[in-house]
């Protein structure tokens, strides 16, 4: 084992989406030995594009078995024992979700051998005072915790977790595609032409289409603007049919592209004047900023509070406030020059705060800390 970093690291995730493959490979290249990933497939209709392979990390496919329906369902990942015995990790990183029943057994397998377990999560689960005591015990059992944002770290501290065991690894995307597309001649104009967009402002949403994303708020807010604009909605998921019905009633010009990746997705970012995330979300916010776009976001995944500087590169939206969303859209579209300046600020901010290198380093810090704690006890 090299100083501070173990030779063999295991990492469990419910699924392995395309957008996460670059991070797993980057983390694997930063470790002295192997990174073994255990992850299953999305459920039918989830709208999560799965990675085809990993290049530097090793991927063992789990068989995901779901118990129950909806957000309260439980998960059992069949094959966990065969994987962990084969990988034999010196340290294990788990998706820290109390509903993942097999993770309790994975953590127990590691602890029976005196090995550290790191939890990776948005922040603490909340379910009333009684269950909060149970969750506090659950999170305290991890050797270290990794979160995406400063607000997630603060939530854990307020929850009663020691700050020394909490590490921030900002959610990040690979930037090579964005840089290559933006280096081409007249990238914005070419993108708009390829998408057959007219000269009016373009508002973009990118994400999995679920009710908690509140995309209908964006559709209704745009309908209330009283000014010409275009809405492009990129993504797929269980809420798409409902959203298309709403769009047909209130904003028929909205364009639903389905799921896009690579250059096709990049052209949508290039063509946009403003990126909006009216509900929860994740990496699309960072991706919009990499493409130099002003952003407006509500809950997102917590990282919006680290990335959005009110009035400098975007707006923090009050969750569930459709009238305020309309007001902000009207303010944003009234000054195209200001939007361009805010987009440049977005690019500077994300390069300084949420790169793939910083995400990897956040995990390495947690791994080193967890390893040291075990070494102190031995």
C-alpha cells in the first residue's frame, strides 16, 4: 500500500450512467492500483443512458432487484458477495443511500476485516425526528463522507456529523467536447442553424424528465412572458408524455429533442442564451457553465449554491415559485449583452471551482483520511 492511498479500491453505485464514466476512469488513473466498480442497470423507462464500458476502472455488473415502487423503493444488488470477495478492496466507496439493503452487507464485510468504508451522497436523508436518529447512526458508521457541495457538507454538520470526516468533491463533467465545439468558427451561429432555430432567444433545459424536475413551471413561465422566445427541452424519462401534453396547451412551440449526447447535446448548449433548471438536477448545470451560459436553478443537487453568483453569472430560483421564474426570465431576456457577460462569468467560475481534477482530489482526500483512521486503530 502506497502512502495514504490503498492499492485496491472498490466502488459501488446503483447504476453506471454515461456521464459518470469519465470520472471513474479519472479516479482509477489517480490511484496506485486498481479501482473496481460494482454497478447495475437502470430500470426500464428511467431514461438514464448507461455507459458502455470503463477504460481505466474495472466494471462488474450488478443485478439490481427493486422492492416496492417509486422513491421509497428498496434496492438489493445481487452478486455483491461474489464481487467484493473477488475485488477484495482495501477501501470501499458506497453510494450512501439507506434504502440500498445490500450495502449494509457490503459495509459489514469490510468492517469485519477492519477496512474503511467511504460514503458518497448528496446529503443526509430526512424523514422526521424518529428516523433521523436512525439515519444519524447510519451516516456515522462511515469512515468518511463525500458530498457534491458546501451546502451538503453543512447539512451533515447540522445533522451531527463531525466536519473532519466530510469532504466536498464538486460534481464535474469532462470538458473536451465543449472546448472542441467552441473552438470551431462561429460556433453559436452554426449550432442554431443546425437546429433550425429562429433569431429569438433560446431557453434550454437538459435533464431526465421526472416530475421533481418541474419542467412544467418553465413551460408556463415562458407562456406568460409575452415576448418571443424558444424553449428546447433535452432529455427523456417517465414524465415526458405529460410534459408534452402541457406544452401543447400552453407553449406549443416548445421542442422536445429526446436524449442527446456528445456533439448533438453540445450544439444545444451552444445555441442557448440561458440555461434553466426549475427543479432538482445535477451535472447539466455544470455543463451549461462549461459552455459559457448564464444559468438559473432552483434545488438542483446543492452545487448551485457554490456555482451561481447572483447577478454575476445567473439566478438562484425560489423552489416552486412560478411567478418569480417568469420575472427572472423577463429580466434575463431583456438584456442580451448582459447575458453574454454572465455566460463568460459562468465559464470562469466553473473552471475555478468544479473541474474533474477537483472532483477526483475530493475523493482522494476522503480516501486518505479514511485510510489514516484505520491505520491509527491498528
